[in-house]
């Protein structure tokens, strides 16, 4: 820490977890939430201890084997030593490698990774910075499409309801829920740990108070999930525990009861939907001989048949909102619950009604259920990518292990590109991805892996070239989101750690070595880019005749409140009110219950209408428990796992798993014990909390604990820290979307007895000199 950062006045900043201010007092950074936030996210308290943590990367590092032997496949990645280098030398080295790959193989041999949130700032957004650089310097790169969070839904929803953002962000507003909704069927819940984050930042966390207000008015929130914590206790009126991954079967049974009672809305199904007769034949068993009734669903879901019928009969005549959490589609056949929930809402006649209908992922992040700004917040332009090759984001191991192999995606038959160089900035695939032992083998198959990182994540440890970058507190930026009215001047709160540089400065240095500096920077410094990006918002304000302060005034004020548009229900409400004049952006212009287009793809794992398709990964004698690997409450993904708040939530240094008392007793496990979770793919340790807030037969372990293998030379090392992705399956949701299935898998659990291995995930590697032993 420099003298400049001691005892400073509070300065504004912003993050995915909320707007805040930071000040140095007595040599310590003090973080204070923005005063307008009614429910601040405690994750912002990860910053102070993370800022100068031992896990931070201080100097550029190059893997010893890559430096000595040159680019190429190498299974020592993740097991090798690192050599410190000076910035000029490492940038010369990297520029030469980028030129080599481009000259010999073309830009189609470069994968621009960088999946992840990384920064709430609109300029220092690592993914945008990297993609702009690759487009300018190489002419493009192989990209990924969709996201780990919504890989299946981002593909299925445009087929059945139209634009993804319209369905998730512009369909239903929280103020309408508070005023109008009678029943919320929350499939997968609406855990506020999830809605407390937002890309671009958030100034007011209101989801919790909105749920409470709706509940006090009389709205019944029905939680349908194996985890009781998926709704706040204050509004958890009714918990329907069901076996993970069986939501579609329950929805079908609810629909069957509605049809059997003749209480479904035939008018809306005829006027606003297409394909109902085909689906009805399936639902009632006329096409396959199996009615999807409550008795059938009870055997699949574990929910009593009488309870299913009773729930269905409470819905007609009410203002009902059907919500589906991200988690449901992060599993085998994840497209099906997303699609079936829309059909259920249509059967109840609810689509487009204020506070009613269907909203995908409401409560998943704080951008959803809010009004939109009336003026733009600009982002760094990325330029043109001239490479057409892409992969679904969760298929990275498939791509690296099987170059040239064919794969299906959304009606297309494609082939995996042959990647020689992977460039990653702003993300940690050892959090997002599944079957980490397979991912390690995949990264061993490339010539070169380049990573920008603030700290020694597992991804950095597997890289060949590691470039230390600044974290958000160490740079200036503009924070803002399309659904949040507060634009924040993100002041620098600390000097860069060690020799860390901004991503922009790193890419500027590389661009200069590759002869494209002017094209990359457009002659602007970081500060000049901030002024340029701000001008779009200022022009938007001026066009509306509103106060439009210049950049310097905005920067001194620290924030600017932007005007917002009234909520109008988006494209679905417009379609409900005028189906002929405002058709949906689907093939038929209607809500698609049966999709001719999807049916034409002839995918056995995703037919032309919502269906129950039994999963492949089922409990067995060797793996009798279902693992739910959901999002953590103490951090965003794996970001700042070493921060103070995240560390305080661990027990004995391990991530915390939860299991039902009956399952614990059967294994002689007590609250606070260390347990081992394992299956054929791997094993990990975790501390355990025994609770009746999780249904029997299920164990829950959140993602995001940094991967910490006990023996790095073992093909399936024990992760001693508690990363569940050593256990999850690396397969796509279906041939349609190829989304991530990391939410669910099957495991066995036993009490861990023996010497407890130390946590070493945050210990930086010891630098060595090339060709020599470890440096003293």
C-alpha cells in the first residue's frame, strides 16, 4: 500500500454485488454500501482482504516447460513450475506466439475464452477487451455462444416465445407482482443470494422486500425445489420438495389435471398458441399410451399424487405467475422445464397479464423484473470477428479433445475447430466447467494457454503465460446496467498490486508489437475512452431535454441518476393484446406448444413439444445420492473465494455441504464433520451441515471453492477444498442447445477419517529460473 492510499476520503465504486464507497482508515480499506440500498449484499466485504491477499499475482510468469521446450501439447500443465519474466520480455514472447499461430494456422486456431463477469465497469470488461484485441490483431477468433447459466434456455426460448431478453427481462415487473399476483409457482425457487448480483452493477436490492410485500398482500409463493432455502423464510408459504431434475414431470401432471377438469383456457390456446392438439395427445396419453397424470408423476417426482391434483385445482381463476430458475435448465434435458412452464402458463391463460404468465429466471439476477433505462450506457466496441466457427460455451473440453469431430447444435451439424492457442481473460473455467479432470486433459492438448488473472486460480496454474491484471478497485471505470438508474463513477481505491496492469494496457502493448496499436486504441488512453463512452449517455440525456452534465462534473459528483421507461409488459403483453398486429418473434408468430422447426431437427433428446425424458445419470447402488451443485451465497461464482466474507462462511477452511438428517445418520455423519463426496469422475472434501431444509436423498454443495487437488500428479486427485465440479458430468443438455448440465449429478458420501489435508489453493507457486532449480 502506498502513502497515497492511507486515510483517504470515501470514493464511489460499483460491483456486481452493489454500489458502494471505499475509504482507507488506519491502513485498512473500509467498504460501505450505497445509502439508497435497502438490502446490501455482504459479498462486497470480500474486497478488503482480497485486495492484497497472498493469492494475488505480482509479476508476469511463464510455465517452465513451455519456456524451455516451446509451444505444444503438455500434460504438465497444472503440475509445472513458473518462471518470472519482465513485462517487455513476456509481451515480446506472446506477440511472437500469436503471430506464429496466426501465420501457420489462421485466426480460426485461436479460441477467445473469457467467459465470466470479471468487472461491473463498462470499459474494463475483460471479455470485451480481449475480443476487441483478437478482432483487431488477428481478424477474429473462435467464439463461444450462450452461457453456462442459461445455455439451454437461450436456445429454446426464441423458438417458443421469442427474444430471450424480452422473456427474461421485459416480461414481468416486481411492482406488478406486488400489486397483482395471487400465486407464484416458483420452480427452482427465487433465492435472494442469486438476485443480489447483476451484470453491470446494482444500486438497490429490492427483491426480498418485494416478495415480502406481495406475500403480505396475500400472494402465495409456492416453492418447488429440493432445497427449502430457495425462497426467503419470510415468504416461504409452501414448500413442495421434489426430486432434483423432475420439474417437467410435475408440470405435466399439473397440466393433465387442468385438462381432466376442463379448467384450462381453451380460448387462449386456440387464439395465441400453435400446436396444442399434438401436445394434448401426448399429455393425455393418446399418442404414447401413458397419461401424464398425477399418479404417474408421483412415482417420478416424489410428490404425493393428491397434493399434485390439489395444487393444480388452486390455480384456475387466479393471477398466476410461473417462474423457472436458471438451475432447472442446467441439467440433462434442461430445455424441457423451460418450455413446459410456458405451456402451463398458457393453459392457465396468464401470458401477458400484469403480474401473471411466465418469467424465465426471475430472481436469478437483479437485472430481471426491473424497468429499463431510457438512455444508453455504452460499452467498448469489439469490432468485427471474421471467423465464423463457434462452440456452445460449455463444450470447450469437447472441442479441445476432439478437433474436427461433428456436433449438433440448434438444427445445425457443425465440426469442432482445431484450436492451437487459448486466450483467457476475466473468467475461471475451473469454476464454470464440469468434470475438471477432463478439463485438465483438454487444456493439456493445446499449444499455448494464455491467462490474464488477478490471482492464482486453477486456470492460471494451468496456463503457459500468466499476465497479472488489475482488479476493479485498482482502476477507474463507469458502472451501470440497462435496468439500474444509477450510473456510478468508479474511482480508483488502491494502487495496482505488484506489477499488475490493466487489461487495456496489456493489449495495447501487444497491439503495438503486432503493428495494430492505432486500430486497437483509436488513439485513446483509458481515461479518454471513459469520456468517449460517457458521451453516449450524455447525448441521450440532452436529446430528452434533461440535465446532461459533462464528464468532469459527473466524475466529481460520483454518480448520475438516469431516467427509466415505464414497464409495459414487453413483447408478450403486446402480443396478448394484439396477436395479429404484434406477433411474437417465433416461427409461427405465436406461443409455440408444438414447434414444427424443432421437430424437423429430429433430435431424440429434444422432440417437437415439451416432454418428460428420463435422465441418464440416475442414482445407483454406488451413487445413491443426488448432488445439487448450485451457486454460492458468499461470492459470485469463484470470484474472491479468498475474500474475507467468503472465507468466513467456510468451516475448517472447506466449502460447506448440506444433507438431510436421515442420510447423515445412515452414514454416521454429524453436523460439522468433514465428508468425502465421490463418484467415478472424482472426489472432494467438504464440511457438512445437517439440516431438514434439504430433502432426503439429496446433498448440496455450492460451486466456486477454488480447485485444490491433493496430488497434482494423480489422474483423479482429491480436491481437498470442496469444488463439486470434480464430480459433475461434462455432457450437453441436448442436441438442441448443448448447454451446461452442471447443476445435478449422483454421488456417494462418507465420513472422512484421517489426517485432514491442508488448503493450498491460495498459495502462489514458487518462482524458478528456466533450466534451474527453484530460486531462493
